[in-house]
C-alpha cells in the first residue's frame, strides 16, 4: 500500500479506486479514497527524468515548470468547457517533447505546441492564449478570428 497522505485529514492509508496511464504514458493517474474519512482524491505517479530546461528567446535556460505551463493554459481556458484532462494531456505532450529533445526545449516551441493544442481543444481558449502570447492587437485578433470562422463552420 502506498503511503500517500489524504489531503483532507492527513491519514496515510488509502485505496486505489482507478488507475490509468496518461495519453503519452508519462504518468499514471490514480483515483484514491482515504480509508479513514473516505475523501476521494487524485494522485499522479511520474518517472523521474533528468532536469528539463526551457531555452528562452534571449538564450537563458530556465527550469521546465509543469505547474507554470499548466497555469497559463488554465488561464486561457478560464470559463470555457475545457476538461482538466485535456490540459493535462497537452502539458504531458509538451513535457515529453522536452524529454525527447534531450532535456531542453525552446520557449517558442512550447508556445507553438500550446497554440496547436488549444486550437484543437477550444478555439476561444486558443484565441485568448494567442492574444497574450503573440501580443495581438484588436485587428490581429479579428484577422485570427476570420481565419478560424471557416474551421468552426465546417465542424457544425
């Protein structure tokens, strides 16, 4: 039995209700239930890799931060019908790309992968992310919206 602390009561005992691998196989997601208070919670089990770095535009290396990346994607999809699992899968794909590229990934590549993933998940979230990431003005947002409109119409 794993010694995972319940986030509700701090008890060490829990049982696994469900386990499943993430989309890229980088983690195992486990739904657990505390054996004391019966609170249900999720844990993730990941393989440890060498430290990952993001290469910024000015050449600086910054540690890869899953939570920072996830936070940016969540802000872009705020109040949108975007399942948390879709955000987790996108973060997993980006992290896997960093691992495959030798532990370093360019910030521009991270941004483009975020844009591509959000475009498939939710086009409004994509527009919000693009507006901040690419520093788009009103005319630029309108042009991007005009490009997306045929895609949205064809999906109906």
